[in-house]
């Protein structure tokens, strides 16, 4: 049986169309010969999610986005087609995530732990996973705020510096620098003087070391001296100082009373001291006694008879 030319052309066009559609769906990640399970989920904003975007589980492509539809009261409905041999347990979450640095969006399925499986044509709970750019943006936002604060602080600091370096303050700073230079010169002169007196300083240090060594060598003597001092202090503390002072005061009072009696011509001593006639008689008696002693020295034989041979001299 032979076909006409028109039939052969129609058959060729039909086969070409089938191959085209098969290749198209193959490039989209689906196959006309395999069945798929469909699920859907809702996002407030799909952030540029395209139809035929990949659906991944732990980085492995298991399906594709088959359809997107805007629903006024619920946001954007996203239908996903997953290979029939992939099981979706209860608790699975569909996350809108970025696949690369360019921000290409995909759906990532974060599998739950069950129990049971989610039947096809059911709604999946959703979440949005920040990509690398989103994470960097989240981290950079507080840093930018800190940078703004630092810039504001620097601006304030620069204003303060401008106020400090005014003409009047410049003169003050110049004077301070001049004073600092003078102080530095004085320190240099002092250092030179100390350098010249190094020998004497070394001698002083040597003498101090010698004194310290002597003290160390005579430590026992020093300890003995301190012990003696402590003993003397202890004895002095235990001495009846109060009673001694009281006795001294009593003696002083009695002596003062005696002196008062003498001055008032009371008693024998007072009479002797205050009686002028008695004083004159005593003086005359002492003068006569002196004359008698002088005569005794010159003429002892007049008063003493000594016989060598037992005979008295008349």
C-alpha cells in the first residue's frame, strides 16, 4: 500500500510536532511518557519565580514548577509537578529559595518526619529561605548602620578638631610645643650632668651597699640593742613614776614650808638667818677662832706641854 504525497507530508509534519513537543517538555525537565504528581502552595510574593523552575530535595531536582496563578485574596498559587516515585511525608514545607548568586528562584522541599504521606493535589505549607545575597544584605544592614554612626562621630570629631586648630589655639599649641622643647633641652642637660656625675653616684651607691652590708653583718648586735632598748622601755613603763612624782611634789612642798619658816624667822635656823646680832656674834667668834688657830700654829708650846724625858717644863 502506497501513500500519497500529501499523506506522507502530513505524517512527517505530525511526527515533527511530536518530536518538538517531546523535546520541549524534556528541556523543561518533564517527560511525556512518565506520570507526575501535582501539589500546590501559596506565596505572598514569588520574587520572580518562573514556570519550569526546578523543585529540589536536598539539592537534587525532583520536579518542576508547572504553573503559577495570581489569586487576589491568597497571593500567588504555585503548582509543582514531582516525579511519581518521590514520596512527600507529612510536615514537608515548600521553601522559596535562591539557586545561585544571580537570584534564580527555585522551590526547595524540606521533608517532614510524618507520620504518613501527603496525597497529590494537596496544599503544602510554605516558607521563604533567604539566599546568599539576602543573607549578605541582612548582615550588611546593621554594619551600614554602624558605618553611618561612625561617619557621624567622625564628622563631630572633625568639627571639634577644626575648633581646636583655630588661630588662637594654634598659637597656644605653638607655645606649648616651645615649652616642651625647652623641657626636653633641660632634660638633656640634666642627663648630661648625671652622666658626668656617674662616678660619684657609683661611689654613693657603693657606700650605701657597704652600710647595708655592715648592718646585715651586725644584725645580731642591732637585735641585741633593740632588745635592750625594749627591756629598758619595759622597765621604765613598769617604774612607779606616778608615786615618784607624788613624793617629789611632797618633798618640794615640805622644802618650801621650811624655806617659808626660815624667811618668817621661825625656828632656830630662821633665827640664825634673820638675827643680825647673832650673825655679827658668829662672825666675831669665827674671827677670834681664826686668831686662836694662828697663835696655836705659831706658839704651840703655850698650849701643849710635851716632855721627852718625863720632866715637865714650867
